[in-house]
């Protein structure tokens, strides 16, 4: 086995095991040894993340494993991102920046945390604003970071109106076309998402990541328009 | 100074910790280590736990988790520490009996034992299920009128006077007061005005809760929710609810909705977190009794193997080590007019009753829709009573529950769930009785469960 292949395997293992320090150090080692950053991304980081996603889906892994992998990926991505940014053609990418939050009045965060962890694990740069976040604050952060996606969660029926308020406010500000808005939560149905003019929703965290990627691809293929 | 002010003080001055570190480094990692230390595991074919040593180990592990971690204030991002003596005092002080309601309709909750010969109390309702105003009164009356029902609760009003209700908004006050008025009206109309209730379900923030602390709405002999947040957390909203009971005196129902598959990991870790939540809730929620409602991270329902096991082992852990009143929620995947709703309800009711819990439900259709009726609440109570009449053992209960799982477990692979129909399609709205097809389904499933081995049903 070549040195590069050995390193990629060890990075991948660190990602699957959620070992943050190992993931970061091994990624630095691989870069220093001249391993292509794109190979690190695809063959170690994304490949490891895919395995963790599959283990989570099958019930072998639980939320802590997902969070640890998210953290390990973040550490490794901090090493390879600056290199990749210099050469990446964003028009073919299907990841980007996501601002995510549970909306005002709602304090449930497990689903939102799962989506944030999986988005991170899939290469998104995620800013998680937490729970009970006023919609103005969510929009301001998305503007500041020039986010691609705003992801909002509401578990409670009585918090769902704030999802619509966010989209209405973006409209009123003339900013609606700038962001992909995804909504989610136990009571949010596809019909509700269409009703409030959100761009997408998903029944679970894995599908939310697929939907975010699909929407980003569609937007970029459409020259930046939703 | 009331002792609770000391807890508030600690929430303001305790050690700072980010929420991410609390979740991952403290709760998840400590639970993982403790589960290994105590060698805790579970068997998916033993959904009704039947090993006293496991129940004891889960209790000790939960107590160790609280001693090591304390609680977390999400509002202040600080850790609320407790001395071991304070935790033990909280365990000793929790009521063993609690009278709910008034006059001839009053009932006394009591701490149950494993395989208790006394029947569980039957607390009927779909706690927190979003309910449109036009259906609210007929739905709650459908279980208030059932003779087997001892206590009642309800869903949350999702709209009032045609306007949507928003949490933390003046509409929450209107909704919570309206809910209590309907509950009073419903109980009076079925001739049981003194029946105790768990109310203020329309109050997610503290606003509605504060607005109904009055004898015309929520009496001192009624209960309201004081939840712990996932996991082992409080915030000032919920601490305000606890404080709202001081001097006024309504019953505090601590609620732990531990996510099974969440920060605690697999079932054993989540049972440990659930035990820890209840021990903390004696102090942080001023708990008079505990509501046990683990949530399956993938399937929500309480009828999955993992949740059945967690509920059972937590009830048994407390029954053996720190007796207290535990009321366990039944939230089936299925909704009205489905056979599976009745199978799921039976499975949960059997497992809870033999393990030492009282019964609360049903939050049919995952509690997401107004697709619950009084009929499954009746069935829940009948199953619970049959379990004690028949003196079912833990082993016999397990065999029965496994047979029931065979009849509904396939549902968990259905992306669309099994929501059934709304209340007004399952009940005759004039007579307030089940429509013939729903009644027939109930009779058939009841006979089936009897055949499976619950002969006293």
C-alpha cells in the first residue's frame, strides 16, 4: 500500500470513529506528504462520512457518533478547505454555506442538530444559531455570511407560523431570491412547505442533506437564481 | 427564602459551559463511559425487562450521572451542581401518594411496585397533540365520559377563533385559558366536575401557564407540566413554571422526553439519562410526580422495542430503589380507525402496568394530529386493569408484547406512518360514540388480545 493510500485510510478511520485530533493531524500529515487535497476530501473525508451516515441509518450509530464525526470533519476540513478553495469551480459544487436554527419560541433541537451534523459531514460550512432564534437574527446572519441555504426548524405547531414569517420577511426585504430556504420539524409536511413558499423540506436528516445539495445544484445550474 | 431560589442562584453563578460541550463532552461521553462501567446492555427480544440486577444497575448509573454532571441551564449556559445529600433528600421527599381533583371524582395516585396487584390509574388524553378548536370539546368529552378513566388531559389548541396560536405570543394566553374552559365545560357536561386533570397543554412558554394559575382554570388539585429539556437541561421558561406552583400549589408533573438514540446513545444509555432526569426533576421541576415519555429518535412512537424497554427499566429502577409516582405516556404511531393503534396501545399498556407505571394516553398518530379518540383510551385502561386482575408476570408480559409487536412493527418502515383518520370520522359527532366500523375493530382486537393470553381482558 502506498503512503498516500495508507494515510487516506487512517484519516477515513478517524472520521468514522469521530477522532477529531487524529483526523486533523493525519490530514496535515497527508497534505505535507503531497497527497492531493481533493483525494483527501473524496476518498477519506466524504467516504468516511458516508459510512457514518449508513451506520446511522441502519441503527448501528446514534447521535453522539454523528456529532463526533461532524466535529472530526470540521477539524479536517479546516486543513483542506483553504487548498480546495483556490482551485474549486463553485459552479459544479453541490455544497455551500448553511445557516441553521430552530425558530423563535421553539427550543427543540435534536432534529436540527442532526441536520447540522450531517450537513457538516457532507462538506457544508454550517453556522448553527441554536434554538429560539428570532427570524431577523437568522436573516442577518445569512446576509453577513452570504449563505447559500437558510435551514429552519419548528417542532411545535404553534412555532410553525414563524417559518412563514421568515419567508415573508425575506420577500418584503427583497432578499427572497438570494437564499434557498429549507424548513423542517416533526409537524412540517411537504404541503406546508409549499404553502409557505419554502424551497424544500425533508422527512429526515439524511434526506435534508440530499435535498440541500439538489437545491444548490439547481440554483447554480440556473445561474444563481432559485 | 424558598429553596428554589438557591437553584436559581446556582443557575446564575455555576460553572460556564457551552451547550455543545454539555451535549457532547458532558452528557454523551459521560453516559457512554458509565454504561460501559456498569456493563449495561439490552436484548431486543426482552422488551419487558426481567432482571432486577439490571434495573438496580440502571438506577445506580443514573444517580452517578447526576452526581457527576448536575443539570444545565440553557438560559445562562451554566451548570447547576447538586450535592449527593441534596439529591438523596429530593428522592426521599417526593410524594408517595397524591390526590388529584376534588370531591367524589378525586383519585389518589400512588407509587406502584413491579407487578403491583393494584390497578394503574387511567389518565386519558392525547397530551399536546395539536387540535383545532372545533374538535377540541368533543374529543376530550369522548374520553371524559369513559367510566374506566380516572384522570384526564388534552391536546394543545392550534387555533382559536379561527386564528393560529403562536408560542410566546398573546395568543398563547388566549389558547391556554380557552383550553381550561373547555376542559371544565367537558367535565361538567359528563357529570364529573371534580375530576383531576393535567392541563395548560396549550402553554409551551410560561405565558399560558401563568395565565391559568387560578381556581377557575387550573385548580390546586390539577397538574401542569414542568419539563426537563433534552438532556438534563432547564431554562428560565420552565423554571418559571416551577416557580408558578410555589404558594399557589398546583401539582408539578415533571416531564422527561429522553430521545432514544439521541445523546444517551442506545437504549441502556437513554435509560440512564431518563433516571438522571427524574432525580434532577425532584429538585429542578419541584416534581410531585414524573411523566415518563422516551421518544424514539427515528420513529417517535413509544411502542418501539427500544422505547418499551427504556420505559420498563426506568419504572422498575425507581420501583426498586426510589419509589415515586411515575405516569407513562403512550404515543402510538397509528391513529384512529386502525387496528394497529389498538395493538400498539395494548403493548405499551401491558409493559407499563407490570413494570410499575400508571397509564397516560393515547397520543395517537405520534401526537401530531387530532386523530385520537376515547375508544383507545378505554382500551388502554381495560388492558391495564386486565394485567393486574390476571396478575401477569414480567415474563408473561414480555411474551404478549412480542406477539403484539409482530402485528404492528412493520409500520415503522412506512414513510407515511399510519395516521388513520381525524376524530370526526371515527366518532358520531351527535351521539359521541365510535362509528360502527371503529367499534367493530375494537371488539375484534380485544378478542384477539384475549386469545393471545390476556384472558382477563
